[in-house]
C-alpha cells in the first residue's frame, strides 16, 4: 500500500515535470534521425564539365559536386551531342564511381586468389612479363583488347605492343566498324559514318534500335523529338515491337535477318517507278546499271514479300514514301549496334541511300573524317620487335578474305581450336569485358584459359575476375582522356573527359601505367614514350586544342559541311560504287542463317537491347537495375518475350518457368506473353546475367551471350549473328 | 506451487489486515500520505534536476575561440567569416581555408591560437566544430531569405555570439544528438529571449507575425515546404 | 491539438466544432470521474463501505 | 511585405516524344536520394517518385501499339483550394498543399506511416519506405544535401524538386530579385529528359511554355483547351497539374475511365 | 487455492486447468508478440503489404473489431439511456468485450503505423479534416470510457471489494454510469462513423467513394458504419456470451435478456441493410458511373474472380436480410439453431463489409492501364492479428474467473455446499468441469 501511494505520488509528480513531454519529443526526434540513416553533408556546390565515356555516344556532362563529393551528373547545356539531355546510364554514373564493384588496388592472382600488390610491383610484373615474352621470341604473342580503337589511350596501347613486337591490337567491334567498311567499299578512303538525322524528313531504320541505344542515344532521342515537331516520318523495320518500333510512325514487322532483302526490295520499287535521283546516280556513281539489273530482277515486291513476310502493298507504300521524300535517310545496324552484322545488309541499305541521292546531302549520310590529332613520331624497333611485327596479326584481319576488317577478336575461339595460328599468350584488356559481351561466352572463356590476362578494368567484372593481374584504371570521373568522336554524329568532335574528383581508391590511369611500363623496359621502348606521364602526353598530343578542351570540354569543326560535296569519293573510279569490283555476287542478298537446326530447335532466340539495360562492358549500376521492368526481370528470373500464339502452341502460360535451350546452352527463364513479338521468336534482353562483384547486379537473369553463337560474316569476318535457333521446354 | 500458494495466502492476509487498519487507524492513513508526498517530491527532483543532467552530455569545442576578440579585428562584422556564396547559399562555420588567411602562422602569444595552428593549420585538418544551432536534416533554412530578403540580424536567432569571449560548453542530447540550444537551456522549454530556443514553433511564431501571406491550405500559415526539404 | 500552442491550430468552424465536441466529452468524463473520486474519499472518510467486510 | 504572385507549377509530358527510356526515373532518384535495394523487381515495394508505365492498345500482333507513360506526383489541386485526395486525409498534417506554388509537400519527419494518403491517391504516386534505406559503403557520398534522406516507415513522393525552387530563390535573393525566370526552376526529370518530352513551369504564367501547351482553363479546374492534351483520371475531380500530350486517340482514352456507352460515342 | 478471489456463489474450474489453458493461449499470445516485435524492430517489410496495399489485414481487423465492439456502446445506450433494465445482466460482459475489442484495435494500430514512436503526432499535430484523426480521438476517448466502465467491474472482485475505498468508488461510479454511457454513445457515434468515412471520402477511389451529406460533411458510409456497428455489435456480444456458456457448460444469462437484445439487433440490422441497399444502388448507378465505372468493372475480370458479385449477395442478402428476419421473427429467434445462425451471419456480414471497404477498395485498379491487386497476408500479419484474439480470450478467462461478470450466474447455477472462502485444501477440479472439445484429456489439479 505504501509502495502504491509512493508510485501514485511519483506519477503525479512526474506529470508536473517536463520529462514526459521532453522524452516523447526526443524519442520522435530520434526516429527522425536514426543513427543508421546517413545525413548528407552540406557544403559549397560546384559544377564541372566533362565527357561521359560510358558508351560511344560521348555526351557532354556537367558534374555537380558538394565540396569534394560528386552528387549528380547532368547533361551539359550547349553540347553538340546532347545539349543538356542525358541518358539514364550517364545519370547513374555516380554509382559507378562510388559503387562496390570497383577494384580498389592492384591485384595479382596467386593460387587462384587475388592478393593485393603495390603499384611498383604491378608495373614491374607487367614489364617483366613483356621482357620474358620478348626474350622467348614470342613478342607477337602479346595481344591487347581495347574497348575502342580511337584516342590516345588505345594508341598508347597499340604503340606499346608495336615497339615490343606485336601487331595484335584488337578492339571491340560494333556497327561502327561495319559502317566504316561499307564506306570504304562504296565511297573509298577511311571515314566514319555520320547521319544528318536532324535534317531528314523521312527515316527508315532497318532494325536499328535508334531509340534503344543505337548511335549516340541522347542525340538520337533529340533527333526523334525534332522529327515529331516538324512532322518527319519514321519507319521501323524490325521483328519485334521494340521501344523504337513503338515510337515509329509505322512499324514494319519483318522476318528477322531479312532486313537487307527488304532494303533491296524497296530499292527495286524505287528504280521501277523511277523515283531515284538520276542526278546522283548518273553523275557520281558507278556500277549502277548492273546493280540495278540484279536488284530489279531478283527483288521484285513478290519475291521480297516472300522472303521478309511483309505485305507487297506495304513494301510498295514504304518504297514510294521513301522515294518521294525530300530528304530520306535509311539506317542500318541491329539494336544498339553491339554486334557488327552482315556487311551485305549495310551495303544494301547504303545503296538505298545512294539511290535517293542522299550521300553527303542535307538529311543524308555523311562521311566524317577520322580524328587526326595523334601524330606521334614513328618509333624505332629493335630486332625482337621487328621479328614479332613481321609475324602479322593472328586474327588475319586486313588480309585475304578478312582484308576489310581491322580487328576480329570474335575469331579467337576459332583460332585456338583450329591452331591455324598461335593464340596470344598474354592479353591486355582495357575498357572491355569480352567474357560477358562477346557471343558464345563459353567458347570465349575456353579460348582464354591459357592466356595470361592483364586487365586494366576499374570494375571487378567477368574478364577481370579471370585475369592474372588487375591494374585498376581510374573511372571516367577521375581521369583525363581524349574522346575523339561520337557515334553517328554529323560532325567531327573531340571531347575531353576530365577528373572531377580525386581518385577514390588506389587506382592509376592506364596511360600512366603504360608509360611507366615502357620506362621500366627502357631502351627503344622507353624512348618511344617520351612523356613523363599521361597528362603530359595528352597535352602535347592535343596541342592547341588543349586549352579549348579544358575550357569547354569539347571542340568541333564549326565549318564542317560536306553537303553537295561529291569530290570526296576515294574509290578507284572516284565515284560512288554500287558494285565494288563490279562483282554481282556482292549484291545478292543471302540471309545470315541462325545457328542450329530447325527440327530440334523450332523457335528463334533474338536478343534485344534496351536503354534500361547496358549490354556493354559496364553492367547496370543499381539505379538502372531499379528501372528494369518486371516484364524483363522478376526476382532473379529473366522473362523471355513470346507471342501468345507461340506460347499457346507450346502450352506455356504467362509467368510460367521454362528452359530455354539453344545449340550453345540452356537457361531457366520465365515466359512473358507479349503481343509485340513475331510468332516463332523468343525475345531475351541483353545485359543481364552478370557475374560480378556487385550484389545489385550479379546473378540476376541470364546473359544472352551464353546462349548465342557467333556467326562469321562472309564479307568481313565480323560477327553477324542476329539470333540463334532455340526451343522452350516447360520446367 | 505450494510457495505460490503461501504467497497468495500472505498477500490476501496482508490485504485484509491493511484494509482493516485503514479504517481503524488514521495513523496509517497519514503513513500513506507521507509516502505519496515522498514519491511526489522524489519525482519532481528527478524530473527537474536529475533528468536534464542525465539527458545531456557535455562536450568541449576543439578550439577555444574568442568571438569578441575577432569582432574587433575584422571589418565586416559577422559576415567577415560567415558569408554568402554567389549561389545564395550560406557558408556557415568557416573552413580552415578562411582561418588560414590570417592564421598561417601563430600571430600572438595566445596558447589557444598556438594549439589551433599546430593541430589544425599545420596538419591541414578541418576543425571539427560542434555547431550549436545545427538543425535536423529535414530542415531547409535559408539564411539568404532571412538576412537578405527579410533583413533580420544575426542576434535575433543566434544571440549575442559576437560579444562572447569564450565558447559555451556544448551540451549534446543523448537521445537526439542535437545541441541543447535547439530545445533551449530551460528544460521546460521556456524562453526569455528570441534566441533561447530553435524549435519549429519558434520559427512558426516569427513567420506568423511577420508574414501575412497564407499559403498552406492545412494550417493557414506558411506552407510546410517553406522550411522543410 | 491546443489552441494558441499547436502549430496546426486554425481558428475556423471545423476546429471549433471538432475540438469543442472533443473537449466537451473529455470534460464530462473528467468531471464525472473527479466527482466519483472525491465523493469516494469523502464516503470512505465517513466510514462508509466498512460494514461490507 | 509586397505580394508575390501565386504560382501554379505544372508539367506537360509529350507522350509522342517520350521513348520510355527511363532517364527521368534515374534523374529523379539521383536528385532526390532515392534508396535502392538488391531486388527492385517488385515494383510495389520499390521506392520511385517517377515511374514510367507501359500501356498498350491491347491489340494482337502485328497491330499492337505501345505507349510509355511517365507518372510523377500529379500535385492535385482538387475541386477547391488544395483539396487533393491525399492532403485532406493525412491525420498529422504531414502533407500539405501550398497555394503559393501549387505543390503538394510531404514532410517525412512528420509522417508516422499510417499510409492513408497512399490509399487515397489513385495514381500510386505515393510510396512507403518498407525497408530501411541502406547505401553500400561509400555510396552515401553520392547523396545530395538538398533533399533529406527518408527513414523506414514513412511515405514519400515526388516534390517537383521543390528544393530547386528554394535554391533558385536563394540565388534570387542574393541578386536582389523576388521572382524567378522560367528556366531557373526546372525539375530534375525535365532537365534530364533526353527526348525533351517534359515541359515544366508556371501554369498561371501565360508566357511559360507549359501554359502555352497545356492551355489550362482555370475556370474549369484547369481542364485543357488543347484537344491533344489530357490529364490522368481527370474525371475523378483530382484536378492534377501534370498534363499529357498525345496525338494518339487510344492513348488519350486510356488516361481515364469510360463506361461502354461513353466509348461508343 | 485462489478461491479467495473467486466471486461468491459460483464455481470455477481448478487452478491447474485454469493455468494450463492460460498457458496454451499464452503461447499463441507469445507467438503474436514475437511477430509484433519483428514488425517493430525490422519494420513493416515483415508484412505482405505493398504500395498498392497500404491498408490491409490490420486495418480490416481494426475496423472489424471496432464494429463488433460496438455492442458495448449500444448495449450501454439501451441500458442507461433508453432504460432497458433487463440488459444490466449482460452489460458487464458487453463492456468487457468492448474493452477487449478497443484495446485490440489500439494495439494493432500501434503495429500498423510505420513510426510507432511518432504515433502521438495524430493527437498533437491533428488534422481535423482527416477521418483518421476523428477516429483516433474518439477511439481513445471512448477507450477511456470503457476503462472507466471496466474499473468498477474489477473492483467488484471479492478481495478488492473489501477495501472500503474501492467499494465506495465502485458504488459511486455505478451512480454516474449513465453519464459515461451517454458520453460513450456520443463518442462511438463519431468514431464508428469516421471509420465509415475512411474509404467514403476517398474521391480518388471510385469503389470506396460515396456521396456526402450536405455535399461536404460526411459520406453516407459514415452513418452506415455507425448503424451497422450498433446493429451487429450486440450480435457479437450475444455470440461471445453463447460461446462462453458453451465452454463454461452452464447458463450465464437468462433467455429474456438475450431475446430482447436479439430482437433489437434484428430490427437494427433490417433498417441498416435497407439503407445499405439504397446506398449500394445509388453508388452503383449514379456515383461510380459518373467517373466512368460500371458495376461490372468492380466485380468481374479480376484474377481468379475473387471479388465477384457473390460478395454483394453474401453481404446484403445472406448476412443482411437473412439474420435480420431470423432475429425479428419471435419464433425463429427463440429457436437456438436459428439464433446461432443469425448472430454468426450478422458478425460475418459486418466483418465482410469492413473487408470490402478496405481491401477491395485498394484491389480495384483506378488507372485503366493497371491491373487488379491481389494480396495475401504474411504470417506476421496473421500472428499479430491473432494476438489480440488470444489476449481477449485470456482477459475473458481471468475476468470470468475472478469477477462477477454475470449477475445471474449464481441464480441460474445454484451450488451446494458453498466452498469456504479462504480455505484452500479442497481440490476443486471435480467440483466443476469445463466442457471443452471432445478428447480433451482430463485435467488433473496441481499437486496441491
């Protein structure tokens, strides 16, 4: 009783103190700032201009910083490529800077496990590896795979290989290579293909995912919006209702792989109805007559309708619209363009462009000169180097039937298997992840089994994981790099990617590493790299451009305008070549047949690209994964698009699990009934199924390249596979 | 079970005894009142004295700073060190960079200054100042709106800091992690001066008085997003 | 909740009716309870209820 | 104090231009410190202020058409001053409608997580923090101090990047101005959209682009006078401030509910 | 051994049996507490709720228990205001059931909110325009009333009643009980109604939205909810009383009391369901179509057609008109099977109504390009919903054992000879047996 009264008194007294109210208030404030919830530090805000190098689009970016932290990446206003716009990958670039996927220090594999080493050790290791190879007389067996072949960094790598005695510099191929080959064949000389999209009033795209990552994505989006504003027409030829097809004025569903035939069919109608530009054809082209004969004989609307599955009336309509347009433009290269494709397709489409006379015309295809600012003196080679160089390239690129190609890394498994030439013993990898991005990853993995991989990867990706040595590069926000072009842009542009923050980890610029390795090797090799560090090299190389680049982030040639300039054809005839060497066989279209037999694999798997999934060497950052639709990925299961008709044929319900089998592999998938895909096809997104050190990305879905095979294009040797035979079996 | 049993019995007995006593003996009633009063007083002591002492931990500032002394030296008053940036944001507590402008080397023979120079300037370390007026992350406070647009002076909210010769002890609320200045020195939350407290209600009072524009449909005061982010 | 004190308080019909009703009910409950307790103390002091035992 | 004219910030999204790329979503996440989790495929647990829906005309191959539909918070004004579906139901005044800007605010530290507003919002614009937000070690460096980080157990939604308005106003004060230019306050999604499909501005200002496209009829609760422009679920009387532009009829029709007898008309 | 606490003139089961059952229910309770702690510590990700289902099982449980607990206020209203004296024989139990229901509701609300430590904001920072605010205030106030009504019952325990202070307090509180009952009825009217308004005001949800009285004040569901709680709450009181009688194996309340309450309930249900039908028709043919929704959109083409027309039929006919008639017609009402059927149907009906107005509101897609949302609760949600049920059973067991809840029990079940109040030697297990489920092992008294 006394205790009770004490308690009652206590309660009464407590009610008269501020304690209850204060505790209530404080406890709710505690919930408002739980110690495990981060509080971003405030500070001075600053903005820095740079260039995004996460894709070949090379947009200008403005990086927002608070003190020394990057908090946001925005599109740079006034930049010729993107003028303020930015894609989602660029926006999520911050997460690549601070993400857990980064390789934080040089690593060396010892007994199958990575151990940390110092940069000195790393540089010494690389130098001694090269030294050993050279001493063995195997200098030519040093290879290098780079994400791109333009700019000072690839040139430094190329130079290092060269002075050591190897020509085996590879780069990851793409439709840009196909376009360059096409231009070389039909227009002569070496140039990049630029498209004057903004000024075209009728665009027909043969499978190009021009709103799915093709070319420079932001610029493509801006061009598309411009078409909408001024009423330009845009036709998409594709077997699947992609985002691009969804935005087109007309979607022409076509049998996959027959886009080239449709292009020739359209050409035939245009010739037949005399809708072509006689001025161009008569005055600036050669080989037209025999080309015309072949086309009109072999690609009548009836035949083409049979090949492509497109109605004859639709072919006629499409052809007439195209032929009558003021500034028509035809584009080629499937999806986002990571697989080069068949040169025949490109030639067919480019011939169509020539037919309507839009070569170097307003709204047409322009030849953009290659960047020419890298003019280093030719290095001297010692005996070992000369011997190595004389052995040529192992992939055969530039010779014989591969004479048109610059680099054919896709042939590596074949080279290893056929033992036709010796595979590389040492492979440098920079800005590439071949074990993920090259179709038939299983074969590629096997081919690399006996290769010592020295990776410059900033991220622990599939290839880095297989490497023997990782010398992590800074990521794009931490390093200087010249950015020589923007895919498909209608003007020459050079950008400069700048360090906006100091390196977050113990990484080093790949250019610096190359220079240091060269210096370590000394002799003529060291002499070939006279610069103290990469920045000096860059500054000297860019010369008078350096100031401007540092100021604005990019330089263009303002007066570049090739319209009506027909003097640029560097072919033997000095004209546009409808038929190179007059060879008829080159015209005749032959569909690249997908691998596998139809009997056991009744369906066809076609990979598709999406802006929300990067299929390239950098996997999706977390924010991108967040945008992936639940019709593409659910939990860790990938969904494949199947037309409900096909699905019902195989009794596969929506959301049901099934095994997807191709001649190359097998994967467990979920079925997604999608009306927008042609019956008989299976659509699978590219960019999933990563196996990297990032829990936000790893283990989600299936890498389509695991199921895909490589199909060598007869014209170039590049990979031309657009699909593979497949079947679906209930799980 | 038998123990339980016994206890039950005991308590019953007790209750019986007590209740009987309560009626018979008024002395026991007094006993109860005594306990009541004891409990009452004890809780008052706890609530008013022990609780605030337990709630706050005292922390020393890393450097003993004399505002008054600096005010004499600078030309532009508070804004000499606490200034607006070009984008309108407020610099707040000065960075080392600003201090270095004068204190590159030890100037006088003050040992605090010597400590500051040797510990921070020479080591290029930012001073981890404890900020009395630090507000929660959800608060958006625009110095520009108050000082430049509404022409308020610093003292209204911060008090006569410029006249202080030493920094007061920083008392940190153990639950919330904020300075005691936010709730106010007075544990009951009473204030005498406009700068005694920095709670939302203090902002609201002033906004109510000076702002005749009603923008919130819910509170008929300033909208939430005026001060929150 | 409280006029003059709460940030959210508005002097309008809604608040007056709502809180009027609320405080009306609370006051009735409070007053009735106070009455009971006081009367009980008085009754107990008077020795009522003891015979029950 | 002199009166500053009331704004009514609104948005027009051009669905003809929108390609469904998702940049607006990421721009929003990056700007507003939106958390992310290992599995984000359950969209009903995912925190996203801007969500791009995919709508189809529900016709079989090859007549299928697809339209992407970005959906921020609509900042509904309701039928009378700020009577948006969500604001009126919040029991703790954690969400509010400002007549000065037309923005529906959400104060995360006031919200106690009853989720009544989520039930009230027909657009699913409001999301709940089912999980503690966790940034992998190092990633918290990317957080912006302009937007407070939310904690588990509260509702959040698009704010039209209101902090950008606050920041722009600060700059204006330093310059001695009280009004902003049209381009000084733009949301993150508007700025980022690579297709330029989003237009943002003051619906009360006849000079603003957003007004010119949306042509709001303020006498009829902001209904657009542009035949190609519509608002999502306009018939509910929410009076949203986000307008959509589409030249496709089926898209415009999918923006609201119609009885069978109405569709035949 | 606790016979000193057991009311005079009644028999209770043995301590051992009592403790055993207590511990069995206690285990269920602990399971619920475990789930509750999970929700508090780990957050609401423990549930299957999502952004489409912000309201789910818990809110339904809240609405349902408050409707069922409506028996307390309505019986009190009938007893003290209308003056139906017979009801004094069931009012105690009605109050106890109400107390359990309302404390359960508050507990569930405490789990349901994402930030329990900020729960007091609903009072301190109240937005009076929100139906939830009205619910919170009235519910808390009415809970105070229920406590006040429950206190005298506790104090009537044989031991506490010996304390003169408590005895007098009980007496005095009984004196003014009418005031509390009136206040309770007043408060209940508003919070029951506000719960009805919760979905009725959602003009963004055509399935839930209803026209408002005078255009702006309250949606008609406000009145329907109050009415339905008053109608079906007493049915729940009767149901629990009947179940208690079954378990105790003896009659506790006289038939005339039950009969009166049942009759009133019957008329209440009938009037309610007529109003509900009118409301449904107006909504189906006027309110919803004005926003482009026809009835079929609400009840067809959803996954598995869970939400079909059957719901309307079940709620209005099977669980509306049928129990109403059963309870109104004297002969049927006095047929035990029909009485049981009627009260069970009424309870199902009102619970279903609450389910529909919480869960189906959220299931119906409003944006035409979105799909139906289907939800199934997680085990944590189920456990925390069962938790208050277990707690209620425990409280009833304890209250029944030690408090004179049923004034007519002694009269209806005379016992001979009366056990000595303070004597503990005699084992009581055999004196009385609780009839429980068949096959229940004979419960032995503890080693006393």
